[in-house]
């Protein structure tokens, strides 16, 4: 059975970014908003499949990743107030970024300077020598560490579902379990076609916002945007740490990436909001944004779709190919993954890794110059598309989504919507204050 719907704004993707975009639209405009997602419930993909860390932006280059850094900086206070109001977990774990080799100490010093440039208070960070770290975290061995005391662990999926529940009470519509099968421009807006177990849904909208995460590039290209970009998808695999060691390590422990030119981190030790401990991830190349298990061979033809030139250039990079082979070894061998973390937590043993944690996918956009460092916003008549929205995406979502809406508003793309007099939404977040932070 086919159903036809009409809405002022259609947001594709009900992860943390899509839900916060919908929040700002419903807060500052008197309009109808519909959220649609391939999953039956909100926050089911990347939002639920990350470590749940509220990252402070000390490790983000203030030039190359300025927007991500500002988004993370601004959003922490919004998330903390929301967690307190809603009674959601907020665990102030802190994070040690450790230097195992001498050369990595210089990276930590750079991180500390970046943190200040990105707006962090100097009291939030502390550069420690190895003995100081050992006195605080006896299981951690390193030459030095930069301690970020205001990092926290949360449940972003719970945050997202709670916001959606509030949105539904305010009249926002949610279409879950809808796979986008077609989209085109129509009458100054867009027409989207969705398939579900109940049949087809046709949604006409005055404006479409594409916040589909790993699937966002494909949606944008269907509407004629970002045709010169491609994407590579990396599955991050985690193990749950069990036994006495798990409770002995009280904070997150990261290490500067050995290959910072590529968009993923080396394995780390994470304290989850529920108290569990995990190590990971690796970065296993898979052919699609939702290949959470297996090799995904049925998705391989899609992975080879044009444009192929950016992918071919990467495959000609010996360093990148060597890195990918190493990541596959960490997937095939529990011992290989464990060995990478043992470099700074030497008492970790493969016998403590009895089961996998949830796997996630990072979809990284590549262009003519290689991997794209920031999120990109493409916009035109009837639609806007956020692509390459990656870590620390969940941390920065409230602020980044406000920035997207402000840019669309300032450039006249939302001119047909009727503004509300107040710009403080029902969560108590002030739109004007947030965008002023950029």
C-alpha cells in the first residue's frame, strides 16, 4: 500500500545529527517537521555504535578541523545540562592520551596548545610524566600523558531517543523502518520515496535536510550534489575487557595515531557509561556503511561505483595499503588487537577478551586531495546535505546542527518557513547563543 505525506521540512536520518537538526527547526520555526530513518528507532546506527565519549577538542587541529572543534567545545555544556535534566548517565571519566615513544611527547605538547586555541580552559588539561600517570593509573605504562579531566562517558543513543520523544510530543513526525529508494527535486522542494514492510511512502516537502550519516553521500549524489567525491567505509571492532583489570583502569586511555594523515585512531581503552570496559577499534575496510559483520560481499558492486579515481589513488599509496593490512590482522587475531593496547596497558591479556562489543562504521569521504578533514554542507534549491560528519560527531551534534540551520536561514533557503519569536527551544538550548559560539 502506498501512502502520500506532506511536510514543510523532511530530515533524512534520525541519528543524533538528524534529531538535533529537527530540534532546532521545530524550535525556531512554526512549521511541520518529519524525520525518516532506515531503522525502526532513532539513533540505531553510528549514534549507538560509538564509544559514547564526550570528547574535548584538544586533539583537533584548530585550522583543519575548526568547525568540529568548536562544535565539540560548545556542545559539552548543552549535553551535560540535558543529561542532568533527563536523569541520563553522565560519567566524568577523564581521558589520558599517552606517549609510549619519545616522539609522541611532542604530539601531546601540540595537543595541549591546540586545546587552548580551541577554547578549552588551561585547567582542563594537565601534562604528566610517566611516574605521575602510574601513581594515578597503576596499570598504565607510558613516558608521558596529556590528561583531559572534563571528558565524560554517556549513552548517545539514549540522548537521541529522549530528544525524539520530546519532539514527538511537540508534533514532529517520525517515519521509522523506511528505506530511501528514490528522491528528486519537485516544485522548489523535494519528493522522497521510502520502502517499508507496509509498502511505500511518498513524502513531499518544501525543504529536505540530508543527515543520513554513512548514507548521506549517496543521497546527495542522487540529487546532483558532491558528484566528485567518493567514500570509504571502515568498520571499527571492539572487545569487552573482563576480569579484575577492567575495574582497575578508571579512565579512558588513548594514544596519538601513528598515521595521523588517515582519519581513524589507534586502539584505545574506554570506560563506558554503563561501567563496562572495552578496547578497540581497528579500521577494517568494508564495502558499505551498514556492514556491521562479515565481509559484505553483496555490497561490493556498490563500493565500486563511480567516482573511483579517489579510491584508486589511495590504493596506490603503499602506506595506506600497509595500514589496511595491519587493521585486518587486528580483526582476524584477538592477540593482534590486544598487543596494540598492551603497549600502554601491559597487563592486558587476550584471555580477558571473551566477547565482542558493538561494532561501528566510519564512512570517510575522499576527494581529489585525499581524505576530507571536516564535514561538508552542500545546499541548493529544495535541499541541503551534510556529508563526512564523523567523530567527534555525536559530541558536537547540538552545536553543529544549529550551525547548519543558521547557515540555511542566513542564505534564504528556509525563507518560506515562519519564524517563531523565541529562539530558546523546549530543551532550554538557546539557538542564538549556540551559533554565536562559532
